[in-house]
């Protein structure tokens, strides 16, 4: 575990850093150390200084990104302030968030070889390292493949392989799985855990996904406003709902159930479960052979069959120019009022399908109709007022000098009169809580706010359907809740939502209908709780159900006759059952 | 495994030196002649050689199409800013009309042709550079830089630039899609309108390219680029018979062009 001892592989003392133009310290008096072979996770809200801290460890800061740095950093016995990045990189392998910009070769093997070649590793050894690194990230067999043709998830795994091939003593990862599907995330973290145990590599990772790291990390450091706000065993942190909330970190779903039981005085805080197995044991003890008393089933939340189809897809197929078949025989209707989640592993065809909704891609087979318009014969600009599409990266669309102008842009495109335009902008800026920022330059704002601007500029067009592609990537828990609450309000107000996501907890909490894609086809389509309960088919699609569904299924023998998607509701059902039985006794 | 990709097309299979010789020959030809017909002939010959390789070049033509208004401005400017006495041939000196009655700003045939020459040169250069970067692994270029003992800084600049191309192309596509999805019309009225219509593309593209360049340089340092002045060579590529034939052909074309230009004033306006 992390301690401030002399055996540390990474030793940071009193580190303060501010970017050249920054008025305040991005990092304030950070002191930490990590022992050889241990796995440390750094968490914290957006802008807490996590990435800055990681870049200080291999000298990128302050050598490439200038600023004022004080304090001491020692990595693998080297003073990080005295050695070149290239020297430090031999010991400290840094994998950054954006996989796209870390790929430096035309083919997979060229890319993996890039690092070792710089250190003049003999050719035969490089070839061995390529095989080993690619096997570690499940990319073996991809050696000759062009890096241009890899999916987002494959690129992310390649970025890790490129660093693993350099055989670093310390592996530093900045949200290494942000674009991966649940199974992909699990594989990467299993790999990382094995590296830490088998090869004694010291791991330091920044991560937002609490569940992925909880059982694996030896130590947790929470940053807030550039300073360490908490450090210790991750389990201690996640058992305290107050700490988790205060630091803006995503809670563990079964931990929420446990906290509910704790609040009701049924279990002590130290017994709050953090895994499905622990939760199952806790509930088994509490029920002591009694059955769960179920409340009546909640009415179906899906729109009725009689509601009109806004999107109608018939036998849709799409073959890319390079000959790759991305979709085949897709049949799907999206009804007015649906909150539909499109899920599936990386490369399953989710985004390809969604891009047909607004004609960014044309069908190579079959047809797509949106609000009665044949998409194959229309252009995106003609469909913009019917269907809005919010992309993952807001920086691909923002270009205006103020938030107001950015939101106004789309409205000018559709030729709205000035009065109507003003009233729509005012309405949407108030709705998205951006009114006070209306005169700010979008690029002077944080990622969460820029994502909100991107959503606002689409909402101003008042589309009937809103497609959101991974709307929460790169956002912290507070940012995720903010954007998802906004989308939910839109849905409540009548907008049909189509959401592409890998976050199964979001699917469970927000989507009323879920479509699972596999190999370019629809594998499952139905009410969210039914789809998420079909674990066998989900496994076929390489999708892991959310923890709360897993737990619900485990409680079936106790009389839980339906899947509960809300953690607090499940906590209350269990607590009521226990207290009711105790009362009767 | 490193050899497999190089046999993808006959262009991939050529040695980097052969490709550089062809590249230089193309540049010699297009800058030796000022008559657009000669340069067009060179461009067509090049295109005929590239075509069987079936490289994905559709994007280049889309890009060129979108820049047509700029090209028209260049031709018009060239037409009015080239005086008749600048040309050696009668056709080049021929004046269509003058902008003012006193004879100022004559619109010359030579000026018009110079403008066209300039444009064809741009297209040929873009095409040649693109084909070179598409068919040459970055390793080959770095190996070549090592071979000629090029300065380390120059190697960094060239390899970053080449790495930048596919990443930037991907960004450009995403930006286009994001803007079109919110109803951006990429066609404006008139030449100025056309240029203005591209603002929503150009600004995110510039901002993203700056970020991309910074991220790429961080990534290269992360992977130890520049740790030593050389890199492990991953293959022993030698010049083949085909390479020698290509080099001789390119040298011959260059020599004939220069001779024809000097001896017979071929391709002069």
C-alpha cells in the first residue's frame, strides 16, 4: 500500500504546480508514494489535477508543458526534475486518455515496436515484445492490421500495448478504459492487476469507474481542487456514502443498497457490501431464511404500441468503402416517447446505426425513415430540425466566440426569424443552466460545460428525437448526473431519446427500452429490465449487466420476482421485508 | 510481419529511395515547365501510374472541389497581374482585354495559363505527397533519415507531420459530421460566401489540430522518441531491380524535361 516510506518506487513530496497562465496552483502540496508492485488509483472531480499529476511523473510537466513547479519527484530512483522525458519514459510508461493521438505506427506491430526501437532494443527482442504486449491486451492476430481501421476500443488497447512493450517499471494510466465496453474494461484491469502481481510493475491509474478498480486497487488517493482530500483503502472510502458524495465520486451500486440498510439500522457501517457476493451474504444473514416481501410491480414505462413511429428501419445494411460490413438486416422502430439505449461491445455497429438516423451515413441496403422522411434521399441539414445528434466530443462542433452565438448558429442555419431565435436561445440557456455563461468564450469553460453547450445548441433546434453518443465520456460523476438529469427532463417533456452508451448503470437508471447490438445486427430489443435480465444473451454480446441487475437476479430464490433497477428501491424492499418479518415475529 | 504490409500494392513495395527519386522528378518537371499542358501531361502520367494501386484518394478530390473558389480567385488574380512582356511566346503575350481604358491591368492569356499552371502544380504536389505518405511506412522514412544522417530535429518534424495526417483526417471527418448534424450548410453564395461557409469547419479544425499536435508530441516523448540518435531497424530493405528501373525512369524524365526546356524552350509561355 501507499505509504511515505523510503522503499517507494514513486515518491512525490510537497509538489506544487501552476500552468504558466494559471493564477492558482493546479497542484497544491501533493505528497504521496507508491511501493513496487502496488496498484494505486487516483480519483477526483474534473479539473482536480489528476492528469497534471500524472504528467509530472515522467517529466512531460514541466519539460514540455511549461509552468511553475516546486517540490520533489522521484521515480524508480531517478529525480524526475533532472532527467529528460525520454530517460524517464524507460521506467515510467504513461498511457494518456486520447488513444487516437498515441498511435504512432501505420500497422499495429509498427506501433507497438515504436517505443522499444527508440531504446535500440534488438530486433528479435522487439518482435517477442510485440507478441507479448498484444496478447496482454487481446490484440494478437492484429499485427498487420492498419491502425486506421481499428475501433475506438481497439485503439485504446493498442495504446496500452505500445507502452507495455517498453517494459516500464511503473505504469501510469489516465482513464485507460474510458471508451471501452464493460468486458473490455474488465479485461484491461485484469491485465493491469496481473502486471502488478506477476511482474511487480507499480501501477498508478486515474479512473472514474469505481466498480472496475474497487476490488483491485491497493490504495486510493482522492484529489480535490489540486490537493489530496482523502487517501487510504478504497473499501473504506466507498463504504462511506458521505465521503463519496462529498468528493463527487460515483458510488458502488450495491453500496447504495447497503447504505440504505445501514440508514434503517439493519447493518453497521462496516458491513456495507461493495460487491454482489458481499451484498448477497449480508442479505442472506438479514433474512435468515425468510422471504422478500414484494410490492406491486411498477407500471410499464414504455410508450404504448399506438404511438407513432418516429424512426422506422427496414432491412438496413451498411458496407463501408473498405468493404467492411458494419450493419446487416437491421429492423427497428423507435416510437415517440421512447428512451432507448443502444448497447453492445465496441465495433458492434451502434454508432454506424445511429449515423443513419440523420443521414450522416446512407444505407447501402434497406431503408431508414425518420419522421416520415426517407433518410437515403435526404441530407443531414434537411433532417437537423427533426433529429438532433450530440457527438461525444463537443470540441468538434464548437467554433463561436460566445455561448450565445454558438447556440444561435444552428437556428440561423434553419432560417428562424430573429425574435423566435432570441426566445429559443433564452429558453435553452436557462434550461441548461448556461444563462450566466452566455457571453463567455466556450473554450474558456470546462469539458462538462462545453458538453452542455453542445447539447444546448442541438436542443435549440427543438428536435423531436435526440441522439446522444456516449454523452458522459470524460465527465466526472457530478457532470454525468447533470447531463443525464437534463436528458431525462427532455424525455419527460416529450423528446424521444436514443442514447449510445457503455455505462450499464446509466442504462438501468434512465432507459425505458434497450437494444443490444452484436456483429452489426440487433440481438435483443425490449424493456430495459427484461433485456438486462437476459444474462445469457448479454454474454453473447460481450455485455456485462449492471451490478444492481446481477444482485436482483441473485435474490430470486428469496422471492424477489422482478428485476429492480433502482438501488434505493431495492434497499427499501429488503429493509421492509426484514423489518416486516421482525415485526410479525 | 513488417514485410506483409509492404507488399500491399506495388507502390508499397518500392524502396523509400525510389519513391523519393520519383518525388523529386515530379517536382523537377512541374517547376521546369510553365505551360500547363506539360504539367497536366505529367499529372496524368502520374495518375495513370497510381490508379492501378487503388489507393483511397476520393478525399483528395473532395478537398480540391471544396477549394475551387480559392482556385478561381488565384486564376483571376494571376490573369490580371501578369504583364504581356513577361512572356516569351505570342500566345502568352496576347491580351484579352484591359480592366481600365488606359491599358492598365491587362488580362493576358499567359497570365491565365500561369494561374492554371499554378493550380495543376498544387494538385500534383498534393497527390504526390499523399501517395508518398500513404505508401511509405514511417519506419522507412526514419530509417532513411538515419541513413543520410539527417539532423534529429528534422526527423522529429517529418515523422510528427506524417503521423499527424491520418489523425487529422479522422478529426476533419468528425468535425464535418458534427457540423452537418446541426444543419450547417457548407455552400455559400458567391466566392466570399463559400469561404465564410467553411468557418464552422475551419475553426474547430485549427483548434483541434493545435491540440492534436501537442498530444502527438507528448505521445512521441512518452514512447522514448529521441532517447538515442537512431532507432532499431526492423527490416533489411534493399533496392530491387524494380527500384533501379523506377529510379532510372524518373532520372530520364527529369533529364529530358530539363534538356527540352533549355535546348528547345519547350513548355515555355
